[in-house]
C-alpha cells in the first residue's frame, strides 16, 4: 500500500486519503475515561494457551518500518473469547528519548511511556490474519501499558537483539521465551471496547482488551527502544529515526467502554 508515517505529509491526518477507514468510525486508540466505564460481570479473566514458549524455539524479530515486531507461533491463542483467537505478532508503540510518553491508549488523559500490542486473529472463522484483518470479528488485540520503572528482564529477551534490526526490513531470529511474562500479573482486570487497527488500513475489526495494570521497563530499556531503530532502509542516504510511533486518541462517540472489574 501507499507509504504512511506518524509525522509530516504522510502523517495520521492524511492517512484517510489512501486508507478511507482511517477517517471512519470505531477508530482506535481512545482515551479511557474511568468515570464513564461500564462494569460488565460477564467479562471473564483472559485465558492464554501455549504462551510459555521454550528457548529451543526461535522467533523472528523484525523492523517493519513502523515498529519492532516479534512473530508469534500459531499454537499460541486466547481461549476465553467466544471463538479462538490465534496469535500472529506482537509490536510496540513508544515516545522519544526526550519525551518518554508514547502509549496509544490513554487513561483519563494520561499517556504512558509505551504500549505493547499482541495481535490475534479469529482462527475459528478465518484461515489467516490477512483474511481476518478487515472482518468485524476478525481480530483481538491485547494492549499492555508500559511505564518507566523497574528493569524488565522479560522485555530484554527481545530488546537485547534490537541492534540487529536497526533498519527497515531487517530481521533476526531470537530464542523464544515465556510470552506470558510480558503481560501484567492480573489478566482479570481490563478495559474492553470495539475499535480498529491503529495503523493504516485502520480496519474497524479489533476487539480491544487493554489491561488495567501497566508493566514497567527501565529508563535505559526505554531509551534503547526509542533510539535504536530507523524507519528507513540501511542504504537510504537520509536515516529516519523511528520514535513517537503512536496514533492520537479518537473520540469514543457512543461506544461503550466496558471494564471487567469494579472500582
Ligand atoms: N496497533 S495495531 O492495530 O495492533 C497494528 C499495528 F500498529 C501495526 F503496525 C501493524 S503492522 O505491523 O502489520 C503495520 C501495518 O499494519 C498491525 N498489523 C496487523 C493488522 C493488519 C494486518 C496484519 C497482517 C499480519 C500481521 C499483523 C497484522 C497492527 F495490527
Ligand atoms: Zn499496535
């Protein structure tokens, strides 16, 4: 598709020119206003299968020009939704080393340092994620808010290889690890709403789950994430640093934002 960026002439205000859904409804991210939440007792704890990968397996870590992307094996899936949602990849959104606020979802207007997304597709109904990507029940993304604090040893399982994927379309193989360790302890406390991809083509096809509890990474880890990568190819004369790769929050309009917890 057409090239898109987070700033400049191909930035988010221009996405809808080539990607009409980006100007449509049910867009993500949103600002989660905790006073407007509806507690829904039917929202069960998120249950994950086969997230505990062994170091004998290898995963592909890549720079796709928009984010750092870790491929996930199809044996991983969410089992607590009405249909099976099979894992595809995880990626992150972050700020810049001078401005450590780059999450996509915000809570009462507060933007976190970064946000991790674990992208899954409805494998009960669709053969692969590309077919599922534009279907209303096609995708389920788990969102993990990230703040600066304690060093995160699990994030380092892929972050330590980031200098091998500095430039667009570079990929490296990394030993797998327990992906569950990237998520917060409490998988029973989360926000839930119907939304979209936060990048072009912005399909309104995502069942969003954003966990209430953030995880932490150290300032050093954040700076590595925010300064290591480029959106441009290695051979390009003008290197384009990859940072602040987050979309601004969109209006919730009359969408219900549910929560799985009281208070
Ligand atoms: N924030 S977000 O909405 O979760 C989100 C991103 F931010 C993001 F950059 C990506 S991307 O890296 O593929 C860049 C362009 O889509 C995705 N891709 C998903 C959905 C689109 C189709 C597809 C096909 C194969 C694998 C992953 C995906 C994405 F879902
Ligand atoms: Zn994302």
